[in-house]
């Protein structure tokens, strides 16, 4: 007699059910369950805390208060490691996920939009200016951003240069995504974490002059548990300097570090100097900024909105910037040029003080000295044009692209055709050059003086071009004592003429430059430090349309005062009280 089909099916189902029950018993017996539910002080179940018990963060982000999953995502209810870590993010500050982490309601919901539109995230000024300089855009105010390049993959000659040589200083970069890079540089980027995280206590903080991580010793060091970094709002200067040590170099300049020539001098007992910067660079230690000398941090002056952004995508730094020296050093300090109040400035015993955000020191504020700063002839001078006594000046940016080789695209992290290489003619720091931006006298420095050479697949020069530009800069090298009168009125370098000899003969000013330029595929260039002729003709571009060198009349007026300085050395000298540039000197006969 045949066994009924339904009976066989029932036996199979019963067997499977029995095996499933055995599996459930086995899994229950082998699964390690916490003895109790892990619950945050807010009352949320957070099973992550049953394993992650040693993470010590700041009070606002304490794991016992916030938990782990609000920042790192994952499954907070899972007790299995694989399931708990599914969908987890290592860096909550990454701009790709920040709306789900830092930016959720109840935390920092307004900040992701601000940060993503800040210049440190968009690089809009760098990109549009580079494209404009290299003739690929009609304006340097283009709305092109790093985020757009990541999404579109757009490239060109200028963009390929940016991707391979410039694209590590932006907030879209992911931390530690380039294992072969120096550890200090590899920690760049990370969105919010670029500024708001530091190593935990006991772990070495890498700086621009101490950038090598400690070497591990012993077999068990590789298995050492990684300690969670601290989340902070008191931003240390090394976080700022991680990016601000190239180009304008304002970060290292603030601390008194000048990137020197690559000779490695002064030698130390027959060896190259030990004063090293990442990237095989050397440095000299010279005058630090007076604010740094007084232990002031970057965030003591720079406001939250001008660093993190205010939600507007600005084209250039001067649009996002809110402060100036007068912000503190005036009779009525404390209000930014955008009408906002500085939260760490107050009045004590009839005097204004600035309170350090990191060290809580109280810094008394003083208005400018009326004798020198209020002198009528100096109305157009910005504070830094006199009080910044040095500025990095990198002359001649020799750029070569070789199609025979590949180079790393820092945005895609892929090797693509075209190897880029840079070199410079020389670098200096003394006698900061002055120019006129709108109606103010400012410091300028080379930025950039491109000599571009393009090599084809056969190793032959296929094209090239030159583009020399002087850029306005606040070098962050402020000194208590300003430059002396002769440093401006008797220095052709300061006035934009360049190093050389300036003289007056037969009633006319003449100038003989030292730098005669170099031969390129486009012919002989102007001297690298020659911004203007003695007659006031501009020899190089300004970084903005309204940035120019001194004109002929301005040069003649400034230089004439230089003739007076041998006898009339101070501001209160009677000769300067009602100075008339047309009035001849009764003692000295001008050439």
C-alpha cells in the first residue's frame, strides 16, 4: 500500500521543524548576551555600550548620554557584531553622511548646510580663480565646487592640475584615504572632524614640525585597541595649520615658521637641518605673530560663521571674512563688518578685553596709536601693511605636465594620465610688497607666477604659457612695532618695483632691477619681483580686478619722502605737519 503524500509531507515538515528548534536551542546556547540592556541616560536602548565601555568623550558627546548609533549609525538594538555594525560609518563628520549624524534634529541641524557652502568645503575661490588664470573661464567668480567635481568627474587642463596637486585641502576629503601620504597630511579633511576632533589624552598630537607618528615596538602593539578621538569645540592651532601651511602659508607664518629654500641650511654638524616640514621641506624660525606670542588661538579672532560658513556660497575669502584688526583695535571694538557681536569680548573696569576661547586668558585691547596710525598720509594703509614685517614670497611657479606618466587624482584616488611637477625660482620673506586694493594699501605676494610646460606622449614640448599674478594677503605676521619709514619710502622692493637701484637724476626717477626674468617658450618674462615700472605701468596681473600696483604719481610721492628721511625721521617733525610734495627743500637740492 502506498504511503499517502500528505503523510510524507507532514513527516518532512516535522523533521525540518525539529531541526529548526534544535538550531534555535544551539544559537541561544552559543550566543553571548549581555546580562542587561544597555540604556543611555536619555532612556534609549543602546546595545553598542555593552561592548564599547571605555570610550571617553567630552560631556556633550559622552557615550553614556548620546550613545554610539546617533553618531556612527549601525543597528543599536543588535547584539551580534556583524549586524550591529551593518551600515555603520567610521567618521560621522564626513560631509557625505553628516545630515544623518551631526546634522540631525536635536544636535546641529543648521550646520551641515553652512559647512557645505563654506569656502573650505567648496574651494570655489581656488577653482574659479585657477580656471580664470589659465584661460578656461571668463570670470573668476564661477560657481564651481569640489562637490560638483566629485559628482560629475569633470576635468580639463586646469582641473587636472587641481585634482592632482591641490585637492587635499578641502572638507570633502576623507580622513586617512591616502596611506602613502605623511600622517599629518593624511589626517586632513573629514568634514566636521577636520576641526572638531583631536587625539585622546596620551596619544601624540602630530604637528607641522613634528609630523611622524611614533614607531611601534613589540609584537602586541599592532593589536592595541584604538582609542576614540575627542570631539572638541576648542579648536587647537595644529588643526588649522594642517591645511594652512601651503600657498599663502598663513598658518605656519603665524607661528614664526618660514618655509626656506631646499638647501637644508644652516647645516647641523655637517648634516642637513633638522627643521623639517612635511613634503621634504625645510624651514627657518623667525618672528612669530604678536598674537601667537601671547598664546592666542586662531579661533580667538576668527568667528564661527567665517570659518564654518553662514550658508552662503561665497566666491572669495574676503566675502566670507568678517573680521579685521579694527574689530578689536578701535575705540568701539567688538562688532564685525557684517554687524555681528563678538561673544568673547567684554568690558572690564572701563577697558575692553578679549577672552581666549582655549586658554580663557584676558587680553586688554588698545586702540591704534594716533601719532603713527592716525597720520593723515597713512589713511589708506591697512594695519598689516605696516605691522606685518615679513611675508612668504614664492617667486616663479614652474609647472610641468608629462603625458608619458600617470599621477594620483586626489578626488577619485585613481591614477590617471599626466604627471604634474612643480618647482620654484626662489623664495623670500623680507620687505613685503605693497599695492592698492580698491582704496586701501595692502600687502601682496606672488600668487601664482605660473610658467607652464606641457610634455606630450613622445617626450616633446607640445605647448606652454606664462601667467604672472600678485595676490593680496594678510600674512599673519603682525609685530608690535611696525615697519620703519625707510622700509617703505626708500625700498623699491616694497613699492613693487623689485630689488634693484632706484635713483633720481635730472628731475626724473629711474630704476634698474636685479631680476631680469627667465626665458620660456613664450619669450623672456618680466622679473619675478617686478610688479610695476617706475612710471607706474603694471607688469603683472592683480589677483582681483581692483587690485593694482602703485601708479606713477603715487610712486613719485612716496619716493620723494624717502629723500627727506635722512634729516626728518619722525612723524611729529615740522616738515610733515603740512607736507606739500611740490614744495622744494630749503636745504637739500634734489637731483
